[in-house]
């Protein structure tokens, strides 16, 4: 699963930044410390965005599989037409999520909140409170749990 690879890479890079930030702070190099802290924040935002896109891809794949399975197995012509229309329609991410998680439920809300942060980053802002360890933990679980 890609999340384990990303976790290793993130920890390596963040660890290097952490050491540099500590050394700058210890040496009284305030400007260097600030610049390194900013690089760490950019790194967090970048990793968050990439990690979330892996969940988006998983949701899209699960959705495509569900729709294609329905189209190939449904007998009732009205239901078949409904699934064909669903396949043609460009649904938003959260609409697709609602096929796998109860709207308003814990997983749905978790994905929704991460999506809001993802949108902030994707549109050039910083998402507040991005903890990559927590994000990875949630993404690993969601990746596995959504198809159950």
C-alpha cells in the first residue's frame, strides 16, 4: 500500500528538516530556523495533498467497480438504466463516498474534513492542523475499510 512508502519517505525528509531546525535554533540562527520551519510546513502540506489523492483514487476505483458490477449483474431494466446514468454522471467525491460511508457518519465526516483541507492546499492556501502521522493513520484505515 502506497501509504507505507509515503510514511517512510516523509519521516526521512521530516527527520532531516527537524535536525536542521534544531541545529539552527541551538546556534541562535533565528532566520535559518524560521526558513527551515517553513520548509517543513511546505513539506507537510505537499505530503498531505499527495496522501489524500491516494484515498481519492481508491474511492474512484471502488466506485467504478461498484457501478460496473451493478451494470453487469442487475436484471431489472429500470435499475440497469439507473446505474448506466450513474456511470455517465460526473459525481463529486463526497457523492461517491456516500456509496461507501453513511453521510454524516464518522468516516464520511472524516473524509469530508480532510477534503476541505485538501481543497485549501490545492488552491494555494495552507491547511491548518495537518498532522501527517494522524493523516496516515486515518488514510490507511479508510483505504481498507471503505470497501467493507
